[in-house]
C-alpha cells in the first residue's frame, strides 16, 4: 500500500462542487496517511452537489487568499459545473493553482476542474482528460485531450467524471507519494 505520511494536501473548492469528487479522493488520501485541508474563496462552508441536486456542505479550513502552494505538497481540484466556474473568476484561486505548477508539485483535477487549469494557463502542451464538454476548451488552450478514465502527464493527473473515481484515486495517491525530485523531473521540459 502506498503511504503518504507527512504529506499536506490542499483541496480547493467553491460552491457547487461535486460531492463525490471531494469526498472519495479525500478519503483515499487520508487512508494513505496524508493530511487534507479544504480551501475556498470564502470562509465558512461550501455547498456540495450530487450532479444537479444539493448535497452536504463542507467546512472550509482557510481561504485561498490566506495560503500559498508553499504550505502544501499537492493539490486536488474536484469538479462539478459551478465549482470551477466560481474558482476561475477569483484571482487568488488562479494564482494558487499556478503556483503548484511553477513549483512542479503534483495536481489532480477531475470532471470540470480543468477549466481552472485553463484559466491558470498551465495546460498548453499537456495531455489530459476531463468531462467531455471541456474538450474544445482544452484543445483551444493548447492541450491534447483524450477520452480515458485517467491520464497522468508529469505532475498532473486528470479524470473525466465520478464513475472514474477508483482509477483517479489510485493514480493521485501514487503520484502524490512520489518524491518531489521525481515529480519535478517528469515535469521539466525536454
């Protein structure tokens, strides 16, 4: 079993996040020994959804304005239609995501979350997957889009939808367990 002891993982969400895409990766990370913290663009709680139906809320640990990528070893970006749309309009959220790529730290994004990656300007030249409706957006941003349950490209793991969570969780735990130097080497331009 992969062990993530001492790893600090940020989970960035806003209202309308897809509940399973936060809960299941969070459980996989914590079962492997990581510590997770939910961040958002405002204090309090954020509203989860099961597709288009309201689900539970989740407490926010800190706002993204209060932290930087320096505080964490990795980042998870759950999907949901409204969640990344809210996040990509917030300059602090965009900055925070960009910092992970600038530092070569691992990032996991599922479903509609790659919209935030597009806004951060970090998809050009990468191969990734997402919810199918983002294909054109990702191609227009310079990414190579593929229709697979999970894709790992250097320090980035992406997946399409909640049905793909078992593969997504497995790959993000494996990626997050790698030594930072190994992740950075895979991310460096050739």
